[in-house]
C-alpha cells in the first residue's frame, strides 16, 4: 500500500493509521496523508525496497 504526504507530494510505502516503511509516524498529522496508487517516490530505506 502506498500513501502520499500532501505537503511534500512525496509517495511512501505505508498505511493510514500506522507508519511509513521509512519510519514516519502517519498518525501525528493524519490530515497530511492520503492513500494513493502512485509510484513510490521516497528514496529512504524501507520505502525503496
Ligand atoms: Zn518513505
């Protein structure tokens, strides 16, 4: 599953209500995140593999 961080337009692996694969806590600012089907653009460890 992939999620987009709206303020940066960056797409990560992760799910709403948890963390991104690179370790960002999505629950801190839930309004900043939406589910998407776009390609992952985050280059950090976890999201890239
Ligand atoms: Zn990421």
